[in-house]
C-alpha cells in the first residue's frame, strides 16, 4: 500500500545503504567462472546505523514506524548519499514527442546505467530545454511517476536537449514487522535501535 509518506530528513540521516544487484556465480573445476545476472535493476537496501541516539529522534522514528504499520505501507526515504539531479539529461527533442521520464544516468564511460526517478521532492524540480528554464503548468506538467509532459506549443524541437535539476526520494518499506529499541549504558535519554531495515519498493 503506497501513500508516499515522507520520513523526516533529519531521521533519514540514520539510514545507510545503497543499490544492490543479484548475480549467480558458478566456478568450474578449471577455475573459470560463469555469472548469471538475476536482476537488471539495482534494488536499494538501507539499515539504521546510528547508535546512542537521542531518545526524541527515536520517538519520531517509532511514531513513523507505527504509522506505516511495520512493513505494511511503503514510504519515501531521502538517501543522503545520492539524492540530487544536476543538469541530468533525460532526452532530446524530435518535435513530436511530448513526454520524457525523469531519470538519472550513472556511467564510467563504458556501460551506462539509467535509473528511473519517480519521486521528486516538492519545489526542487527545474526543467530546462536547450538551457532555458521552463515553467511548471505553463510549459510542462509532471505526474506522480516522474513523467514530464510538455504542453501544446512547447514540445521540444529537433535536437533540443532536455535536462532536469532537483532532489528525489527512494520509495521503500520497512523490512520486518518489529521495532526493538534498547537503552545503552543505563542512559534513559539515549536509545539504540537494532536490526531496523528498509528495502526499495519496485513498482
């Protein structure tokens, strides 16, 4: 069940993690290795990594966990290690195509990986066509899936590059239905939370 509740960015700092692929590997008797890619899309995994945390911060996290009913409802997490789009090219105009999906491309120069970005932080999106900033609702609209649609008369012409800037969230759910804080060193104003994890929700 998705309703796009956003975890406080201050609390989100406590989650560490990132993308993960799945690859099966078989090694023959001659030591040659064969690999089979199970997933073509990297799935993001996160775990709560802060210890000796202020109890008020944990209270906010606990309330959010209750709100999500454990892992029943998904939510949006700011991955502080990767949350920005900077002059990200999402397409080139042809004079007829009015829709462009927001994406982020990762490349080392050989085998680019294109990640679909669906959840943009409100008020951060900047859309440019051939370097000129466009106006929301006047020149384009954007839906809840990160799909940009240019309005009539504003469709990018042949060769015009479409870029975006902004911040985005990762759609996740808690991975597990338990919340187990503990008091370290008999300090009631400080709490530890162990084994709290989140996993990306792929639509």
